[in-house]
């Protein structure tokens, strides 16, 4: 594990907590790998019946640490990011996944919720998918799953314009189960996770399997992944990350 991801098993619930609040829980490669390892171990551990994701501080997660993206855009390191491993892993988990989301859930912070079975939002939650703003494309099968859930028009606005969706909108759109005061968020999500531990694990697993088109999801993730890696090395992506680092608006007009 990494110092920025804490895991704890109690009462059949594996709680995975992102603990990098000073960086809004921006995800590093080590954090992605720690979460992937936790999910894989949970799948193999019969004492774990439910997985619960949460984040410390005022944000669920700011998404991928943009320093990693920027280095890949400059051709440094590898484009085989641990983020892709996490996406692949969470999409295949058979046990129920619950999420407790406060503040901003950016990029993968939103798309991972499409692979969770129960999602609880604090009143200040905002779901943000700024892939196009970064000259990238959606990931985690979100280019298929998000329009499927909320319709093409709203999904396109979230992707192409980077329009955030607030907690009330997410609830109305079917992306969340409930919106609660932030002070009550973790208890609400944990109580739901505990309730799931009382249900027959076999039935829960099969129900989840029946509700998800795994082959379609895997194919979409693969297609997105190829395009995502290609986009990371484009001049547009280099301009987007340079602009972010320099705190200015990107200029794509001459690219």
C-alpha cells in the first residue's frame, strides 16, 4: 500500500480511503496501484463482502495527478499508466462497490462511479469530466456508460464543455442513490455497505453480473484506452498541460 491510500476491513466491509487531501486526493501511479491491489485482494478474500470508497478532505478526488499526464505528453516514462490497470480492475469486480463522494469528483473520480453499485453524494459534490479540455478522450467506458445513464445531450455537455454536474443533478439523473449533508455522508454510505453484507453474497454477485454488459464494457475500455494513449502524445495535449501548469487558457487554434 501507499501512504496516500488506507485500507481497512471490518464487519465484511473493505474501506478504501484516498488520503492525499493537500492535493485534493489527486491520484498518483502508486495510489492507483494500491487501489487496484486492494480490489484484487478483496475479490479473492471471502471475508470481504462489500467494498467502500471514500476520500479524505474537501474533495473525493481531483482525478489523475496532471504531473503524470504532462510527463507522458512530453514523451517521458510510459503511457501504460497504472490508471488503466485500476479502470480495468474496478470494471471487473463482482462484489458490491459503494462510494461516498464529497466535493469535486474529477475525471476518473466521476467515471469510476459508473462502476459502483451504490453512490452517495454530499450536498457539495460535483461530478466533472474535463477530458476534452485536456485534449484527451473519456475513459473507463464512460463514453458509453454515461450517455446510457443520463442521455447524450447531458453527457456530451459534461465531456465536450466540461460542465460540472452538481449533487442534485446527479441524483435526478440517476447517477446517485441519495444526497446527504456532508456530516452524514460516511455513515450513510457505511450503513448501506453493512446492509449489503447481510444479503447473500452469491445472489449479489450474480445480480451485478446480470445488470452489466461486461463484454461491451471491456470493449469500450479497450477502444478508449488506445485513443487515450494516442491523445496523450499529441501537440494538443502538450499545449493543454503546459497551459494548466502556466495557469493560462490553452490555445488550440494553431494546432
